[in-house]
């Protein structure tokens, strides 16, 4: 996959014009990175509204697809990072799409599912929190990839993410071990600066 040379913060670039190539790349990565937490939310909402029953895989696939479509087509223009977390907004959006699908499945002679669009599961589950943190971490690394030189990122990735020894990486790149340490230090500094940005602080800690 080709990435732009300029940094793309996926948590703050979702409102770019649709003909902007950075917007298109942001959306492609967003869909890849946030599929898992949306799926976890959809399962939790289904259980919440059906007294603990498990949804079919087809139901969850439809719920995820409908949520992504809704967010892609119009939801991102309603999301305001200054008013709340992305994860909270996605919980509301996903729950609404789950309720839509439940209404379609419900037999005609039963009472309608009134009020469920606003009746979210009371707390975020551990799997939901873990899925969001994993997606946010991947987003942070993606932003880092777009911000620092490619060689520097590759060294950081191999040592810190793939857990290859600095000595092996230095030998493989044909550079001194001290240079590997220098590249990693620069990458970690850039990573900390990204993580300190308000968008990430909001999602992780508030």
C-alpha cells in the first residue's frame, strides 16, 4: 500500500474533502483498523438487547457493514472530537444499526423494540476496551510511519514491534549498532510526541 509523505492523523483527518487523497488514505486505514472494535460493540449490543443471546456471524457482518457505511457516508460529519471520544460515538452508531437489524428480524406479531436505539450496554466490556486500545495503538504506529523517514521506521519496527535484536538489525542494514540505537531513540521521541496529542489523550485516558 502506498502512503502519503505527509503525516496523516487518522483521528483528526476524517473531515477532509472527499477528493483529497489524504482523506481517501485515512478512510482506508480507518476501516481496516477499527473493524474489530465495531464488531465487539455490535456483539455486546446484540446480547444486551436479546437477554444474552448470541448473534449469528451474518448478523454481525451486517451490523459492522451498516455502521461503517453510516459513518462513511454521513457520520464523520457529525462526529466532533471536541465533544467526546471517537469510541463513544462509535458505540452509539453501532448500537443504532444493531437495533435497526433487530427490528427487521423481529416477528410482526411481537411488540416493537421501542427505545433501544438509546439503550446502550451500561459499561464498556474488557474485550471492547482491549479492541479499541489495539486499534488506537495501530493508528498511532500508522501515524508514526507517515511522520518519520522510512529507514528510521523500519528499524524501529523491527526492534520494537518485531522484537529483533539491535545487533541483528544493525548487521542486516550494514550500519553500526549505535546508529540503530539513535534511530530508535528518534522514533520513540516522535511516538511520545504523537501520543501526547489531544486526540490520543482523549481516546486513551478520558
